[in-house]
């Protein structure tokens, strides 16, 4: 059976409220695997100098799934309804219609196609979480994505995670996440993969 991987992703687009300047963006994720006794964690991030939140949301998923070395069962969680609804509901319809919507072409079609291809080798359970609602994994992915957007950097692969250090800093500075146990094993939960297309 394929290993079970948790992938928490987020995106950022800075300045997209302004019409007269560039909107640098970032996408990032935290990859977790429970080995039976402890968590194995890795981070990734990327950036674009001129982009949108929707583009970065799709890229957060595509890049994260591509970085997994072998086929996995993936619980993929993001606060982007555009991304999660796209993969759970819309993509299959777009494929049946030749990548067309009733209203015309699919926005970000090339990126969606790349994501469908990256997801094809895995079994992915696409899940939505409310953003900025105090979920530590989502907040950490947001931290990575925002930093990537500001600094215009890329991890160029999976790197040792800074989640534990970030969590300790958050607890020290704001007393947040006091109840969260980052060493606890995963909850037993239903795995419900959706077909990418």
C-alpha cells in the first residue's frame, strides 16, 4: 500500500489590490509523513514576480505533488476553495467538455492540466480548511508562501521543515497553539480520494 502523506499548502499574492504595480506571489507547502513513531516533515516554496492568488494556489498543489518521489495516498489541504472545488468538482466536467466551460475557456487551463497530470500518479483526498482561522499547519504554509512572495525565492525541492521552530516562536510570542501537540500521531480518519480527471 502507498504511504499516507499529509500535504498542507497555501498561496500568497502581494499587491494584487493595486492596478499600477506588480503583484509578486508565492506558493508553499508542508509535507508530513507519520513513520509509526514520529513525524517526518519537509517544506517547499516557490515564487513568481507577477501573478494571481489562483495561479499560486494551483502551483502550490502541482509542485507539492511533483516533489513526492513515489505514488502516495495524499491528504491535500488548502484554504483555496478555487483549488479544492476545481479538483473535486470542476476538472472532470472540463475534461469531458474539451477543457471548456459553459461560459468559455477555462481560466488557467495550462496550469490545471499540469496539476491533473501531477495528481494522476497519486490518490489524493482534496480538503478545504478555513484560512487564517488558527489552524497551525495552514498558518505555517501561509507563512512560507508569504515569505516566498516577499523574497521571491524558491526552495528548489523539499527541505528540512522549520515547522517546529515556527510553532515554538508562535507559542512564545503570542501564546497561540498551546493545545496543539506537534508530536502526536495522526487521527484515524476516512480517506476519500477524488479522481483528478
